[in-house]
């Protein structure tokens, strides 16, 4: 059974940091390009960052230099380190495979106060 479980969200002040985790099961995780996505209230889900199986990364322009995506293939987990958070980073954050989208998890809420 394929499952993605995100965690690590919370309430943080502007300028603070959070580290999100996404544990995957039921897939051959190590060969998957994985991504983080987010959905802010009233907006469509948008892409945040990608990491391919070999470790190369790519970021949306709005988070480049502040967010870092990483993965631990032994733990079937992908991470998103978020620094210098801003109020407009407030959203529910999700992970998923970049290609052949998997069933979405419940996401993890990130709220950044000003």
C-alpha cells in the first residue's frame, strides 16, 4: 500500500525555521524523483522543490536560497529544511513523486506569523 506521511509543520514567527519530513512506504523510494508542494488558503497547489534519485535539486524561485530539500533513501524519507520563513510561506505542505503522482498524504500545516 502506497503511503506518504508528512510531518514537522507548526507555528513559527517570521524569520524562523522548520524542518519537514515525508516518510514514504509501498514504493521503491530510491529511484523516485521526489518533490515538495504547498497549498495556501484559497490558492492552487504549487511546486516548491524537487530532488532526483541522484541527489540533484531544483527549487521554485521564491524559496531558492532559503529552503533545502534532501533525502535519506535508507529511511525512505525526504526532507525540506525551511529557513528565513515569511508569512506568505503559510500553507499545507505535501510531498509526492514528481512523475507518476502517488496518492496525496494529509500534508503538514506550516503557519508563519508576522
